[in-house]
């Protein structure tokens, strides 16, 4: 390394790399806020007269415009994509082991998980983690619907969480889990 240019270049690269690693930290210019702005704010103090059974029947009858619009969009889809209406506009499974209808706060939904097993793995369903629904205040009233069938061969389930005030679905889904045969 007798070339002064290479020595200078290596020294410069080393100094630059070191300054990048140990450089000044960047600080955020925003101030933290203690108040979270939710798309669906808390409403646990409000009184809603509609019972969960009345809402379920209104949902099945497409009483509310939000459900009528969803149904119309569904009907415009090709036939092979029309198989999930019973989840989108929740419908209880006719041969279900258990059907649940509850009016509660969304932070209470996590406590209603059912644990199923396929002999190897325990699985909660529906595995609703309220932390993933950050647009909904934990103190928001919801209707929770849950229907499942658990047999030795399979687990089938569907659930839906509807906002009590807006009647919109805030979470929902369905699952099918075959169980491992016992040897």
C-alpha cells in the first residue's frame, strides 16, 4: 500500500462509514398524543334498543341499506365467487354444534374463542386479536355472531362482528379444518 491515493481513499471510506454508524440520531418532530382517534369511537355509554336477535333478523331480511348494498355487489359477482354470502351477511350454520349471538364490547370478543384440537395442535377459533382492529375502540358496542360444528373428523366455523351503531361488519370470516386421523 504505497500508493498515497489508495491510503487516502481507504481512510476516507473508513471515516465515512464510522460517521454513518455513530452519526447523530434522528428525532421525530411529532408530539405524542394520549388520545387515539378511532374510526369507530367508544360508545359503551350509549343505549341501543335493538336486541341481538332483532338485529340478526334484520340482517337476514336485508333491512339496512349497508346490507342491501353488500347483497347487490354479491349478486353481480360470477357464480363461482358467490359462495361466501353466509359469512358476509352472517347466517348460522343449520347443523351447528353451537350458535352464539351476543351484544358486547369489542374487547370482550377475545374471551369467546373456542379451542379445538386435531390430536396434535390446539387452535383457538375465531382467533380475533383486538390489537389488529385498531380502527375500533375497545369500548365500542358490537354484535357478535358465531356458529360452528366440531366433530371427530372436522371443524367448521364462521363468525361476524357487526358495529351496533353503524350496522357495518368490522370483522368476520369462516374456516374449515380437517382433523388428523387417530392411529
